[in-house]
């Protein structure tokens, strides 16, 4: 339940080791590289002088950004084409994690395997092209099956062009209506419901004009074969036989190509992995700096993954100089440490909900545990039902194990369990409150208590949020907001005082005189009003106001008013937890009433089932969103900044 400690690691070594090192770093998935030249220029890239690194230190004056010059796009496209062909043949996918480190070897193997593939594929494409040609020829001649003239006499006229065209019925009617304007002899040879096939005899000098007319009528020309002899019926019979022969040849060619892809599956997958590794290695290299003989590399590594770095460097036998620094040792404030959350399995799914608001700043308290606990409780309180909670639980298990949606599935599982627990407390199962006894309360029978306890829980959550906010600000050294701010100690004391005063008045027990309360609350509001000058005095700054007293007091006055309004609205907002608990019961009562009004037992059961589906789907979504709203607006605003950078190491995805 914390943010993992980060180290800035600087690596210097001989250029001959650069390629292999970057590939091992990418395979390890433990380093997030940063611009090494920026590190060096900020004086954070500091190596202690020794015999082992004296040459690198002397060479640093000639340093420059590393320029990646390898072009792997052609080879990568070839492998992608081979992989697509394997998927088109629906070959069984296997997990292959082998890689080739040498780039020239990768390119050579890719070229060799693609050359063999290209020969087989070219043969197959030629056969498929011929097959398609035969199919088109068959279709064209099928339209002329009633023509008794030999096909060679039709297509080989010297003074006329013979064309076969397809057009829809509406445009065919327009052509008929304008026969006198068309310089062709047009004759329909085939009709369907939506289109007509016609043959046109056009004098050679008038071809251009005729084609323009046919094109304007959206006529589609069907090419007639010119290398067959005999009547259309005779040629069709010959085509059937030829098509069958080519179909057999195509099957043989497909089998040969498929066998080749199966035989070389492991090699192709290994090459795909190797190009992926080359790309990730390039991502690391592009952040590096270099000289003619040495490379300089910088990156963030989490404390728990430092052993991976150590194991990687063992291979190089101390030829790579390493400098590890804590975040406190970094002088350049523009280099922001990334954030890697470290949570247990129980609350880890809720990291995605925190991420939707923002990543915690490095050094900030990770809010995942607090969100997981409070959100789960709130959801269960608003959606308490044993049966409907069980449906959510099953849905979460399905998403996690079948759909591999671990975050969403894990969240639904936990919300389902919480809903079931509150369902037992409310005595509700699929909306019915007659099947099991209530262990705590029935919401519709104790409306006032449910709403009151919702506010009490909200106050408890807000108080804890105040404490987290104070800790976060003080850890950052922000006295202005941590001590005197509305979310700091002054705001926290004001909120506690206001709560105690309201409770004492409600129960008629005055703890302190009204005058003392007035002085206490007004004094805290004055601290909030004067937070900036007071903080500057405490820090020993000469300037009390950053932008002048006039602008400051105008802004601060509105902030005091906003403090009063927000504290009231934040507290009252939690009444919706109780309201939705009541709404949950009320919605089922409506469906239950409709079921009782139905005279048929089957229709009553269907209404109750439909009602539960609507409640789980629609109301469950509304409660989910309202719970998020309470977290983001009422709680996160008190203690969470969420302006961090997520830790995203260079990772190879095989």
C-alpha cells in the first residue's frame, strides 16, 4: 500500500557492449530510460574517478546524442506479411520466446525465408488469378448461352466492337427510351429482378461516344473471352473442365504454402520476436548519449527490480560502470521520478480507478487502499442485496478468468461480496425482504437512521481524507496548504469544531459557551485567510504576498467562503449513500407491485426477473458512478493531487 522507491541509474560502457546491453534491458522490463544528455548537462551524471572509468571521464567532453540509423522496416513488413499469412491459414498459435541478437543475422534469415515464401505465394496467386479469370469468363458466357453463333465470330469482328454490359433495370429503361441517340445495336440477352445484361454492337469510329453514354448510365462492362472457339454452350462446358483442373492445382499450391508456413512457424515467430526486441532496444538507444568509444545511459529502476539490473550486468564482468542514486540526490527538478504502485492482490484492481483520476506524484501517499476500502463499503451500502451481489461476483469472475479483464473483473468481485454482506445486514435477496431476516436494519423501516448513518460514515471518511491531505502536504514541505490551508491543519480543526458544535446543539448539550466557539471558528478562518503570509513568515521569506496583497485578499476571501460551502456540501453529499439504499429497495417494490397486479404466475415471475435485470444493470451502473463521484469530488479533493508520471519500463511484448 505504498509507492515504490525509485533509483536513477547511470550506465557507462564501451560501445561494443551497447547493442547487447540495451536488448537485455528491454528483455528485463525493469528500466524506464531518460535523456542521458539532459542528465549529464544537469551535473547529475557524476562518476567517481578511478582507473576503471578514467577513459570514459576523459572522453565525456566529446559527448553527443546517440543517433539510431538501422532501417528494419522492410524486414519487419516481410515478417508481418508472413505472420498474417499464418493467421489466414489458422495455424495453431504457439508461445515462442526465442530471439536473435545479431541484427545482420536477423535481416539475412528474414530475406532467405521471405524469398522462399514469395516463390510459393507467387505460384499460388497466379493460379488463383487464373481461377478468377475462368470464373469471370464462365459468368460472361453463361449470359450468352442462348446465342448460337460461335464465340470467335462474335468477338473478332473487324468493323464492330462487341461489348457485354450489366445495368440496373431503371437505367436499362432509359437506354431503351433513347435508342435513337445511341450509335449501337443493343439487345438484351439476360434478365434478373434487379439488373439486365445486354450485348451492344458498336462501329469502331463511334466507340468513344457509345462508351460515354453507357458510362453515364452506370453500365458495367463484362469482358468477353477472345481465345476460345465454339458456341457459348460449348465453351462453358470446356470451362467447367478447365476450372476443375485449376481448382486441384490451387489446392496443391495452397497445401505447399501452408506446409512451408507450418514448417517455419518457429523461425518466423523468432524473427518477429527479434524485430520487436530491436524496436524496444532502439527506444532505449534513442535516449542515450555517446562518444566514439563509449555510451552513456540513464534510467529509472524500482528498488524491487534492482536485482534484475545487477543480474543483467553480471554478464559484462564489471566492464560497465554503474552509478545508482536516490531521488534525493538529484539536483535537476525537471527530471520527475515515475510512480510505481505497490499494493497487495486484494486492493490491486482498484489501481485502475485511481489511474482514471491521475497517477500519484512520487512521494505522495498512494490512495488505492483508502479508495478500495471506502468505495467498497459505499457501494455495498447503496446496493445491498445477497442475490444481486452474487450476480456481480459471478460477473467479475467471468471477466477476470474468461475475458482476462483482471482490473474490472477484480473490482466487480469485491463489490459483489460487499453487496452480499450488506444484503445480509438488510435482509434482502433479489429485492425480497421476506426470505431472510435482517441482521442490522431494514432501510425502508428505518429511513431516518439510514440517512443519519450515511452522513456519519461520510464525516469519518472526510476526517481521514483531511489527515491524508495534511500528511501529503507536510511531506512535500508545503506549510501554506499543509498547516494553514483549508485542507490543512487549520481546515481540519475548523471542520472538527463545526461538527462538534452541530452535534452538541442537536443533542442540547453545550460543551463550550457560544462565544468561545465563535472565537475558535473565526480564528481558524483567519488562519485560512492569511495562510500565505503566515507560511512565508514561518519559512523566513521577506515577501509576504506573491502577487500583491490586494489580489491575494480578494482571492483568499472567496476561498474562505468556498471553504464554508464545500465543507457543508461535502458532508451532505454522503446522504446519497443512504438515499440510494432506500432507492434500491423502492425500485424493487415497484416491480413487485406490478408482479402482484399480474394475474398470471408466469408473467409475475418474468416481471420480477426483468426487474432484477434492470436493477443490476441500470441502478448498479448509477451506484457505481455515484460512488466514484463521492471519491473524486468529496474525498480526493482533500488529499490527492494525482499529478505523477506512471512507471512505464521498456517492455518486449512477444
